[in-house]
C-alpha cells in the first residue's frame, strides 16, 4: 500500500494476535527479530519505505507487510475524487514524485470513471516555471482510455488563471496499451497550476464495452 503526505505522517501498526510483537525496518532490509521493536506510532517527515512483521512468542511469524509513505512536493485540490479502488494514495499521490508504471494497478495511478481530472496545484509561493507535464495510462482492454483533451493554466492568486496549453488527442481505433506523457514548455511566474484532462467519454463502437463510461488514469503532475 502507499500514502502521501505534506509535512509529516503518523503510522500505527497493529497485529491480529495479542501475543505477537511487531518488528520493522525503514532501510530496505527484511524485518526480523533483530530489527527495531515497534512500541508506539511511528512518525515520518520524509518519504519512507516501511516493512514490518509480527513474530509470535514461539518464534513463528506472519507475512511481511510493506507500505510506502511519500512526501508530496506541493498541495493539491481536486474537483472530482478518483475512484476508491484506484485513488493513487490520495490526491497528494499526484504530486509525490513517484511516477506510475505501465501497470495501472501499481498503486500510483488515480483512476476517474467517467469523470474528468480537474486539479489545482499550490506550489506554496510564486515560482519561476518553464516545464509542465502530466502522465496518463492507456489500457483499452481494461476500459482505460487517453483523455480527449488536456489543458494547463497558471495563476499567481489562485483565482485568475491564464491558459498556457491545450492539446487534443485522436481517438484510438484499436486496442492500445501505453504511457502517455503530455509535456509543455512555457516560461512564467505562478503559484498555482490548473490541470484539466477531459475524460474520453463513452467507449467507442469497436470495443467490447462500447457505450460504457471510459476510465481516465493519471499520475504525477509536474511543474518546475
């Protein structure tokens, strides 16, 4: 599992058996009885890979659990929430610096079923910017399609936005599996970046799920 945060995050570990003790690591090593003993909730202020295991008094143990806690670079707000099954670790997962793979179920992708991605990223202060990008996953066999259109806009006050980029995409005419990057080079000063990716809409006639609402999968909004 994975989760994203801004300043810090507290993590409480629980086991299903009362007589078992929990041991954990944050350095990538496999947890064992020689690892740190869990005594109280953990607090992380940097991106951390956590692994832990419950070991019983007789020495037997359960499975190793793994969780990723990723510190987001910026704040973000969404008009439409992603689907619970594919929430990418929450809205902050879109700005946590971890890019999704070709596997749309890897935990990094935010999936929108029939709705648009509409995000406003708060950079914290007015910055000099020159590069913008959003990544999308297309896996038409799984009903995941590219956006119809992607728009970027910038603002210094979060109220008055200036459009800087619009790109439309042709409809796929057959099965497709790809990672789609949508870069934009534009020099400006801004604190807020708005990203709107329009959902493909209804699945086309050539597809076995024709007429059903398409999924839109996005990850990692970049502004630098």
